[in-house]
C-alpha cells in the first residue's frame, strides 16, 4: 500500500534502536567501544597494502576481516554485511516481519569497491580485454554495498548511496531520518563504509596530508591517518519502535548540510561553513548552543582542518571548556565515507553510558585551550551531542543526537516548482536546442569518433557533438576541472540562465545543490589508477587527486556560483540523478532552502565503454528500447541541471514557472546484486508511491518517460511495470536518440517532460519496431488523444534501485 502524500504526513520523531561498528579497534561493537573509552590507538604500520614507496607507513587497518560468502565480495561489502547483521540483532529487529517497502537503506561511502575496479584495470593493461575477470565489475560500483544490504535483509524501501567524501556517513544518517519523518519508511538501516585503498593512500600522500606518525588531532596536527571500517545504525519512527517494544538508545534530533564555497580541498579557514552546519542543526531542533553537552569533532589531524574547526567551535561556543570536544579519528583513523557513521555510533554509546570518548596522541605541550578530553574517556553528564563531518569540496554535515526526543517541528508544506533547466547532451547544448533535436527525431548514437575503444566489440556511442560547453566555464578555472567538472559547471550555468536567476550574497545560504552521478569522475580515477599500475603509487599527480572523489564536481560548482546552502552527492547508479531531484525538492518542502539546483552528470571514457562491453551490455547495431529485437545499449556523456524553487520564492521574483514538481519515490527489488527482478513489481510500487506522494490520481497521468535502454533485463521489467500501473498512458523513451547516459538520461527525460506539461507533446520512441507484448507501448501520440497534465519519469538502476518523479502543469 503506497504511503500518503508527505505534505499531509504528521512528522514523527526518529529513534535509534540498534547499532554496530567494526574498525581497527575490533570486529565487535562493545570491543570497539571499550577500546575507545580506554584510549587505545588502532593506527599501526600498514600491512595488507604495499606502502614502501610512500612517505607515510601508518594506517588504521582492520586486524581481522571475515571472508564469508561469494568470492566477488570486496572488503566494503563484507564489512557492510557484518555490521548490518549485528545492528539488526542489537535492535531485536526481525526484517521479514516488516513491510518491505517501508524498510530502507542509506549508505555513505567514498571508496566502496574501488579495489575491484583497480584489479580489472590492471588485468586490462597487462592482459587485454578478453582476459579480464568481468566479475570485478559487479563489485566495483559504489552502490554494491547498499545492494547487498538490501538483498540480504529484504529491504525494498528507499535506497540511497551518499558519496560526499568524508561527510557521506553522517549525511546518510540524515537522509534516512528525513525518509522516516516524511513518512516514506518505518525503519532505515543507515551508516557508512570504506576500506583502505592504495589510491586513497597514494593520493593523500601526494598532497602531503598524511602524518608520518599516528595522527594527533587538535594537538600536534601533523596530518591525518587513514583508516577503514563500517557502522550501521537502525533508525525507526518513534511509533514503530514503541509498537514493537524496542529499546531506544537515542534520538536523531536534526541534521544540517552546508557548503563552504571556498576551495576544492581546504576548508574555509574561518570555519564559517562548519559553524553554519552546527548552528543549522541546532536551529532545526530548537536547541541552544548552551544545551550541547559534547561535540564529536571532525578532527582529522591536518593543520587546516583542526584550526578551522576550532575557530568554528569558538564562534559558536565561546566558553573554551564547554562543551568538551574530542576526535576518535586519533584512535580509528580517518575512515573517509564511514567516518561520520562511526562517530555517530560512538556518540550514541556515549549517551548510553554517559562517558566522553577521548582524543589520544595528545602532545602535552601542544594542547589547545578547549577541552579535548585527552588520553582516556571520562564520565560526564550527556543529554545532547553534536557530531561533525566536514569534507573535500566544502561539504559540511552536523548531526544532533539526544537521549530524549526534541520538540516536534511541523513546517508549513511548500509547493516546489521548476523554473529552469540546463542541458549538455549528445543531442545538443541548451534546453531549446535539445528539445528541437528531439522534435526532429535526431539520433546521436553512431560509431565513436573521439573515443579510443580499441579491443571493444561495440563501436557505437553517443558522444558530445562539440566542445561548446567548455566555453561556458571560465578558461582559467576550467584548467582545474576534469570532464565531469566541466559538464557540471556548464549545465549549472545554463540552468541558472534559463531560470533567470543569479545567486546573490544575501541568498547564497538559502541556495543549495544535490549532485547525482552514475559513474563519477572515471577519467580522473582511471588516470590515477593507470599511474599506480604502471609507475607506482609514489608517482600519483597531486593536482588530479582532489577531482577523484564523487562530490568534487559539485564542490567546484558551488565555489563557482557561490552556493552555500545544503550540498550533497548521490551515487546510486542510474537512479542517482532522479534521486537528487527528489532530495532537493524535499529540502525545499521542509523549508531548509528556497532554491535548489539538482544536477546529474556522467562522463564517457574508454575504460567505461570497455567495462560495459566486457559485460556484454552494448549493442553493435542499433538501440531498440522496448523492442523484441533489442540487442543492447549505447553509452553517452552529458549533464542536466534543474533549478527548483519554492513556489513563493519563484512568484516573488516573477520567475517563469515551467512545471510543478509533484512528488517522488524510491524503491528497491532486493532481488540480487547486479540483477533486477524481471517482474517489475518494485518499479510498479515506486510509480504508485510517487503518484501518492504527489497526491495525483493515476487517471491524471498523460505520459510516462521510461528508462529502457535496449537491454532485455531492464526493458521488459519496465514495460511490465508501466502496463500494471498506467496501461493507458503514452510512453516515451530517449535512449534510442541520446544513448544511455547512466544517471543523466532520466533528467533529460525530465526536461522533455517540462515541454509535455506545457503542450502535451511526447517524443516518439526511436528504434521501436516490434514492441514487447505489454500494454501502453506506442511509437507516437495518437491523434486526438485526451490531454492530461501529469507526467511520470522513471529511473532504473542496475541491481534493482528505482526512482520515479511526477511533474504537473503549473496551475498558479
């Protein structure tokens, strides 16, 4: 049964009923917590990775990592499943007794299965494409851990992967709390995971950011120590936890996201972005700074981070002794995407036992004025704690946790509208040119001309026709950017121009960005990986490494346009772009921003093409979506940015409103990793829930924009889902013209749906000759068809993640 419209949902409190942690201090939660309290340090000489050519020989490795299950499971997935099982057990939860579509997963990660991708790349270089082990490609994507968790426990509700570097784990917990408060789920598994990887070690070493000794945050501040680990928290609505008699360990009171808009890697030296994140979390919970009893600091040990964070503390908490602040990174290392989740788990245990976690490795002669709990944990009265996570690209996230529930805030629901769109695509640059190409039936899929794909079976691709998008980026700034960054900045500039909006200093903190990408900065990652394979990790280029994180492009865009509001990056494969739009809309609905820019961008690189070719997913002839003779897809490159605003903000500035963003939903099929349920049941449920979220009866839907791509497993399930939910609706699909651009194609569909809302027109499906035997597949709109004003857009991720969004004509 689909959930009610979230705008009519009474907000609920969010409680924590279970948790689990693994890291360098142990493989059992209580073992880790005991070591933390006792002041043990898990940073030791690195063993399982050869770091002999690097300047830093220390890291916080897992001492023992279980190796159960299929051989293809990487370190990230193994850790995720371990903590997932332990967290569920600690919560006394019985997953099979839950409504699966109200049981979701939110995971933060920065590295994920990168080690598997590096193995594939090494095999490709040394042995050639045909001799590579293609199973490496099944565990390489960042979303694999989330897929494994969803499949293992039957979680079919909202599934998202957040990848804004070191803020990812904390942001994932915040996202999960939103899903519960907005009525989209009853239970969420939320947390983060990251293993130690040679690319991370080499990259930070190249930046001279690693300490030659175990790190000493807020003290010696000689650099960071990388670590690995995972943490999962079981979050539930208060009513659900009460109904099953669960023990409540703590409450998620609020969280806040901000952007520094200062530098690609360095934090704002004044700590202003960090201060705004902490202040925002406090304001959201109607909590004063004097009510905070402890702060779990980001505390990486680098001079820039430590000094900026201490300044932020001083600006928010003038008394240097209150509240106490500490950094457990001094004990478990910097676990990147897992850090915020591990630290949140430590905060919950601190609330439970009324003990402050310490900062270790403190130099007696270099202790700051602020109380950093040196040496060992100590008893302390703790009712409310802040947990900070600050990341590359100026991404800041602060979570407020408490022993008791906070005040219920029910902001007036706000309507969300679309006022602009920017397009960089194989079919043209700019919204007007793209739509004109669609109307003319242009096809961008053709033999590749600029892509070096020697050895590939398929030669077809949807390349960008020219480099005009480069001219939209300042020439001096463009030198810092890779392909993904250029696409993102160009699409964002076009969207702002299309919306007639310029970010002002007065409004910059109320303007945010959610970035979605299916494959991330493959160009940069491949270049770094090739250097490591051929020349060694000590030869990594420090100018390239900052662009290797998923959120780098969004950080550049925020810096270029001075966007300082909520900032996040979604990396749930092909569903990431549409998920980003939904997340952005929710932030506006809740009053956390007035304007949000949702962006999807995906590169086209030789390594990406060769990988999909090795999996047998690319066509050698023609893309035929929904066709009986479908033979595969063709990859493309591109970016789309969409400007979303509250209706009040748009009307106040007299903006031209293109459509209303009605609602959205995310589901998972929990079928199998790297595979989708052929029945299409989860996608049908997703479409139904999106319509319910929008408060739109199915009869109002005039068309569906599908995400078919000429691949049997995808096309058939979507055709079945559409036939089940909207058998009368017109169907459009752009992949026959634009190629499949991973997370970006659904946003191309959304841009076309804006035109559908205005005129009722839908593009015919190019390449469809012999439709699959299901209802609703037509090659063109029948003459005299009844006009309906709602349009639904689908996104389908490999591994069974689905997103649907509803647009309606604006009625003023």
